[in-house]
């Protein structure tokens, strides 16, 4: 994986469905995406054509991993009851591009966090984002690409 591009993003409002477990392996991510795509037409004020997978896991006990599948919206309006809203703070992100021909995206996350550990940055918040745009053609397609966004701050 190549080095990331450092970008700044304003606050993001994500709307979608959530799954949780003690660990990411406890979440049926494929089923969450399927459920989301069956209902995504109900979300109004969508910004762009990017699907987001937000993973939140704080370093505290008891362990809890939360995963939101959704869209960025410009405003919150008339959502189905099963949808959740998450407002992410404005911050800098290390934006990595992962091409599926380079291997498993689990390995891509390991490489991304190793890059941050060895850089002048640290993780700013306990989450990361996967962005799925028109370059994603399915996890079995080696031509597929996703963006991995990790919020960062300068090391003191």
C-alpha cells in the first residue's frame, strides 16, 4: 500500500444502520450492508454517491465494536426509526487507497495503522472509515478499490 494523502474534512453527518459486538468479528458486516441497501432509498439529502462503513472501538473495557453502514447527509430529516445518526468532528485524515488486487483489506488496515505509528501522527479518535465509491465492484473483484480514512493529529 502506498503512503496516504493527508486531507482535512469538515464535520460529517453519517446516517445508516448499526451492528455491534465485543469485536469486529462478532458483526455480520455482509448482512448489515444487505439490509442497508434494501432500505437506503429512504435516506434524504445524501451527499455524493459514496457508501461509508464507520468502525468505532474505544480502548476500554468492556470491549465494544460498533459498525455503521450509511451515507453522508447534508441534513437530518424524517428517518426510519432503525436508522442511527453519527456526527464526526472536523479533522485531518490519513487517506489510504486499497486495491483488492494487493490482498486482503484486513492486511491493509494493519499496514495503515503501522504507517501512522511510524509517522509524525497519532490516531485522533477511536474510529476509522471505509469509503465505497464507483471504484468498488465487490470484494471478490481484484480491480475493486476502497478508501480507508483514519482521523489523525500531530504527535506532541
